[in-house]
């Protein structure tokens, strides 16, 4: 029971100090929502950075998907080469006939 009273007392003192700081102007709160403007600005900044990171991750996943599709095609070419099928596509420059 004593622990609960101690925690309650500390939180009451902290709340009173915070409210006093708001009303004296030591902590800026233009819109009076009891959230300091500094905290609101920081949350907006972090939110914007998080959105940029999410977009980058989406782009990276798209690149990985394209690379996986390309890898699947190349794997099938290797399987065809092992089976003895003729090569498709452009030939290397060293194997082309020179004019």
C-alpha cells in the first residue's frame, strides 16, 4: 500500500509541475491540448522520415521481386543448357562472325 501511495504522490507532483510550466509559458503549447509543441513537431518529423523509409522499402522489395523473376528465367536457361537444347538470345561478341 505504501508503494502505491508513493507512486501516486510522485505522479501528482509531476503533473502539477507540468501544468504549472504550461500556464507560466515555460513549456509552449499554442493549441492548448496539453502536448508541448516541441513534442508535436518531433512527432511530425519522425512521421515524415518513417513515410520516406516505407517508400524506400517498397521500392527495394519491387527491385527484389524483379531480380527474382530474372533469376527464375536464368535458372530455366541453365536447365535447358544441361538438357542439351541450343542457346537462345544474343551470342557473345567473341563467337560472332567478323565481317
